[in-house]
């Protein structure tokens, strides 16, 4: 990390990579595949070209010397608050007036539906929601702050032209409020990629197809971001490291979103779920 910025290298994917690629193109470096959010061999070659143009060791890694040179030429990317370093494992404070919504709370907020198992080897918790509930309640909501960001719901990055998410119609105003508040606090760059909202399935690790095992994603009332750095059962990314969402939590809590990193059992740091409207 250099002055609040972190190294980017081959294998990284996300909006932070997209910003780097856009910068390289802007300063005249040719990228065969353009800006796509995927730091592959093409981007590594572009970084080497930038390093060569600036008299730096040609490592293909966007490291501290390359960042320093880029900052002088207008580079801007995810930047963390001074004084918060990767070794800082402090958790955001647990909210006293908010808890993870159970299935009864979700039904009270967003309505009840009938469902059946649609499990398959790739998605053993998948369900199908019946009786037209999805058509009546799930909408596509553009999020202005997500325009042009990276969607990582598949194995390949996809640029979100409208910042569109699928969510419950009653939850949509809260998601708009959440992202606007993150932007107002200058924290939107912490969202390096989006991984989904509405997804009809059970909670991770559950196998019994009962209402109490339904994920809040099934109501379109939860959102996942920066999953690789905040994977289920893993310690969420530390302050100052790539993919950290801890700085986003206090605002989310204030707006009625519970953070999966505060679960008493298996942590789910990627996950923010709407607990009250």
C-alpha cells in the first residue's frame, strides 16, 4: 500500500482495476482488450509499458513506485483513511437496536411466498418462487452510484451500464438511500464489485427447504459486495486492505441494514441485509 493506496496485480478483478485501466488508456498506454475490470496479461503488459515510460522496473505489478508516478499524472482510485492499516482488526461497533432479520421479520416486511426446491449440483439451495410473487414484487432498480461499476455474479467481470440491481420494490428506496449515503461520505470507492441482490435460495450451508432456512436474498432485501475478500466463514477484509467494507457498516446500520460480519456464528462480511424499513 502506498499513501492509502494498495497494489494491484494479475488476478485482481473489480472496479478498482477498471479505474487503473482507464488511467493507463488516458495516459496513452494501449490495452488490447480495453478497460474491462480484469487484471490479466494484457493489463500486466500495460503496466509494464507505463513503468518503462517512467523509468521504473518493469514488474507488471502496479506497486508503490508505479502508484507514485501515476499520482503525479492524475491517477485516482480506492484510497483508505490515513492511520487505518491492514493489521487493524477492529470491528465496527455492533448496533444495539438492530438484529439480523429472521424469516418472520422478512415476511412481515416484504410478504410471503410459496416455493419449491430447484436444487442442482451447482446451487444446492436454489428454490423456485411460485404464484407470480416475483413478478409482483421484484424490480430492476438503477443505482446511480453503481453506474459503470463491475458486476461479478459470473466468472467474468461485467460493466453495469445503469448500475442496475434486482431487489424488492419496497427495499428499492432504502438501497438508493444507502448508496447515496456511502457516496456522501466519500466511501463508494470501497465497493470494488457487486455480486447480487435478489437470489431465490436457502441460506448458505442449509439443506432443508423450510421457511426458516430462506436467505434474505430470496426477498430481494440483501446485497453482497466484495465477496472474495469477505468470504463466508472467513474474517472480513481488514481496514486498509483491498475489498474492506468495515468503513461502510456504521452508515448501513443507521439506515436499517444489518452486516453479516456481525453474525454471532459464521461471519459473512460481504453481506448487508435490510432489517427495517
